[in-house]
C-alpha cells in the first residue's frame, strides 16, 4: 500500500516537473511562453532569424573614425555659419548677446550661444557697447575676409557651376530637375544664393525654365558625358596594365580600417565589378528588372549615378536626406540608404551631427580631400580657424591697434546702417564742447577702460 502511494507520488512529481520545464521554454524574440496541451504536443516554436535591414546594417557597419571626426568638426562649423548669417542679416555688423541667446533653437545649440562663441575668439569678438553698456558680438576681420573670399571664388567659378548643372541634367531620365532640390544642395554644388537668376536665367542656351520650380536642359554636350569613374578606369588600364574585362565596369574600392571580410565576399565583389550596367550618361537602353540579372544591373546603375553626383559636389559629400529628392528625377526609386550600405568600399554614411551624411570614400585620405578645389580651400581655412579654439588669442589684436580703435568703435560698428541711439552721439559731442571744453574725450576714455577690463 505504501509502495503504491510512493510510486504514484513520484509519478506526479515527475509530471509536474516536466510541465514546469515545458512552460519555461520560450522564444528569445517573443515574450509569450509556449503553452503545450493535448492538441499541440507535436508542434514546435521555431527560432526566428534576425531581420537584416538598413537600420541594422547602419548600426553594425565598420566605423571610419577620421570621417566621423571630420563630421563632428563640420557640425560646429555649420552652427558658426548659421550664427554668421543671422548676424550679417541685421542692419549692423554686430548683435547683443541678449538677442543672440534667443537664437539657440534656430541654430540647433544645446548650450547658450554666449558660452559657444566664447570658445572661438578667432571667429567671434565680444565687446561692450560704449553707449548701451551691454555686451555685444561681431565677427572678427579674419572670418569676414574668408566669407568675402568664398563669395568671390564662387562667383569666379561660375562656368564650372554651369557645367556641373548641365551634367546633373544629363543624368536625369527626361532632362529636367526640380529647383527646390537644387536649392537644398546649393552649398554642396558651389552655387550662389541667387543661382536661379544669376545662372539659370543668365544662360538661356543651356537652361530653360519649364515652370517656376522646374529647369530643363536645352541641348546635350557629349564632351561632358564622361563620368569621373571612367577617367579612373582609363588611368588604371594604362598605368597598371589591367585587362579591359577587369576595368570596364569596375569601381574604386577602399574599405575602412577594421572591415571584416567574410567568406565568399571577395568572389561576390569580383563578380559585381565585372557586371555590365547602364552608365550614368547613357540613355539609349532601358534596364529591365525582370530580366536575368536585371535587379543587380539596376542597382549598379544607381550606384554609378550616386557616385557621379558625389563627384560633382565641392567637398564630395552630401546629406542623405537631400539625396532622396533626386530619386525620381534620376530614376532610382529604391531605398538609397540601404543601397549605400551595401557598398561600404565606395560610400560611407556618418551619423555624427543632426543628419546622416554620405561621403565618397575614394576622395578622402586621413580626413582631408585628396584633390582640393578653390572653394574647398577657403572652407577648410574657416574650419582651421574654428579648430584654433582659444589658442593664439594674444595675436588677435595688438595693443596699439586696440587703443587706436576704441575711440572710433561706435562709428565703425554702425557703418553699414543706422542703429538705435545714433542721434545721441552728436548731442553728446556738442554738450561736451560747450560745457567741458577740452574734456570731450571722457566718453571714449571710459569705453577704453571697460574694453580693457573685458579683454
């Protein structure tokens, strides 16, 4: 009797233990516990494979530390240029720090603008207004000269900008582009602010405005229909004595440091390099996706168009979000970010900053452009001025220039337009001449003391 009770209790204990074990089994991708019963004893919960998407590729990509560092520096320069634009858009060349603090959200700062501008004395100059007695800020002469030089260089390279626009229009499917898309990449293409009037309307033999927001190409120039990658292929063919079969459809590949090459990757890359495709400036054929290898050829054509678009930019980079505005005009209506991440040897996406930026890897070496142009040289000088920080601040203004310049600070500050309180200056001068005689420089001397204390 006792033996039967003990055996029945042992069976129940083993059954309950098995039930607990079965209930604890669950999938790592789901929070629901698998419930087994009389109707699903033979069913199995299969393990789900991890989804490979553009987001996972972006997170798992091999980072390029030099390009990320460059992007962090350019982010600060972008904030500086926004502040410079807001300051110069006012009637005078300076602005009070009280007003500057209201622009925090406009320029995208997470610290106070006053704290930010104190880090860059080579770009911003802080002084005390001699009449209003408040702190004001203006751009240094070095920064103003670089801004003027950039405008001058952009104006001198107008013909090059015309060629870039023509090549962009030649790559489109119907020879038209939206002006708002060009306006988004105006700085990247080296175009002036009024390019619609100064370039599009100035050259009627090359461009024609179909609508207020659409520009069309008047005539094609086959001499310009040569992509930059084709020039590189010819150079590789002549200098390295490679076969035409190897270089006819190849792209320059440059993987970042630490890139892990998996098994079978080299063979896939070799086959992709030999895959024929429709080149960016060719329009005689149409890629059919349904044909054998049609998807690969269509994607390779998209890679060629994006490669040529980045080659036409000044700094060989552009924000990823702005590239999406050219998809329909170029006939590449696919996921651009996923396409770029499939080719880490050609493109690199940096997530530093507020937006994702695409770099052309072959154009950069150690964080600098390998073939600089005049516009890039001026912008690099602006970046170098920003990277100085608070170093070499004693050389900003010699002591003699400071003493000579403080007396005429108000006149120089309001040189470009009338400011509030200008009518007070002649009244104070006449008041000093009548009552104080030779003490007419008291106000300027007071300003000298205050500015010496500020320095």
